[in-house]
């Protein structure tokens, strides 16, 4: 499995960068046996759980030294986006374009261990998980004081150019040999404690204006999945992961899933604990498995476990047109 994305799936790449987007300190990792590793969670993140379901060891981060790349590599970077400029105000980050370049580096390393025929088979059987787009909104389009994108593009036009660039990046990975793609939708960003806290008159409800922007992107992403599946007609598989729908179900009825709150972070400060995210050595809530959100932006391990299960063996309303367990036996 090869992972491309942002802080939702970063397992430590940002530890080595000059950036404010880091999670290599307590209380991050408070519920994991490994402690703080750079994962933006109280415990395991979605890709760790998918590794478990697939019977894989946990993936190494790309920047890790002396790593075993047999089972894949994680290239994700907090604050990174589809556009290179996204997240620049937070410092260094590894953009999607650079993550694609880093994957090429991994391929060159693999060529030293297998011939071209075996490498092609290896890549065709591998899963590419892509989780990008959130930062292109929260750390770009929705920050007009720092970025000009919202002055040049209305929400529909912005979604269009995002998907155009995203398609180019996905096809670059396809050209390098990957054939199985799980493309995660953007979650309901308007329901994060961070966005709720930014609403001056917030009552704790989701910001519909932000969610409507995200839906524009997700609709185009699902259409892209249909387009690519038609284009490659069985020689490759592209899957839409309905993160938005799955997470929104939990947010709208948290008690049905065992949660007591869906709008207040477990670790943070300010309104809904979302004004400032989890700071070093902050004291988080004690009932972490009952919070939908761990910090101002990121779900708790308990939520990621639900999302991972839906991705692995969910119905077409969760993962379309097939789930990860079905993808695993293809080709």
C-alpha cells in the first residue's frame, strides 16, 4: 500500500520538516503503544487500521531511515495539498506533486530488488490510497487574508481546477505502474471544531457554506472515478471513498455510534476546543473514545476505525464501485 495525502494519513513525515504542522509530541499518540510519532490522533490513524485489516505491518514514512519498503510507503504530509502553494503559511510540507516524485524514488529503490516483470506485477497488485483536498480549502481557499484563490475562483470554478490538477497527479501515479486507487472524498470540513469555532455566531452546528464547497469537489471526484474506470475498462480500478457521507452519519447521530459529542474536540482550546488545536503537553479529555473529533481538525481513533471498516468491507454507499477487500483480490 502506498499512501499519498495530508495530516489525516501522515504517520510521521512532517517530523523532519520545519513546520508548525506537527504532531510528534504528547498528548498525540496518548492511546497508542508507540506514543507520539507524528500521527494527528490520540492513537492509530485510518491507514494503520487498513494495514491491520489487510494483514500488513504498519507502513514506514517516506522520510524514515533504514525502512523496509516491501509492504509499501507512506508519503503523506500535514498541511499539504493538491496545489503546491497550499499550506505554505505553516512552513514546509510535501505537496502532492512532490509526493509523486518521492514515489518515483521508491520505484528506483525497488528496481534494485526485482526485475521489471516482477516490479510491474508488484505495482499492479499494490493499493494506492489518496487523501488530498482538505487543505486546499482550510489552508488555502478559506483563508482569503493569506491566499488569493477565493478572489479568482468561485466555489464551482475552484472545484474544477482542483479536480483537473488532481486528475493529472493520479494519472502520473498510474503511468508509474499503480493500478488500484482508493480516492478518498473530503470530509465535512464545515463540521470540524475549527470551522464551527470560526463562525462568529456559532451555536455548534455545521457550517453549511463550507460543506457545500466540499460537496462540489466530491461530486467531481466521483465523476472522475466513473470516467477513469470507463477509460481503463478493467485494466485498472478507481474507487471513490465516501468519507463525507460516512463521517456525516456519525456527526448527525453520534449517540448511535457510541459518541457523546460531535462538535467539540477532545484536545484544544477556545470555542468547542477548536480555536487552537492540541498544544504540547495539553490535558485532553479522559473519554477520548466518546469524542468524534480528537483535535480541531482530526477524528479520534474510534472514528477512524469506523471509517476504515467501511472502506474495507462497506457497501457501495461507502466505497464505490467496490470496497478494499474486493480490490485486494483484483488483478
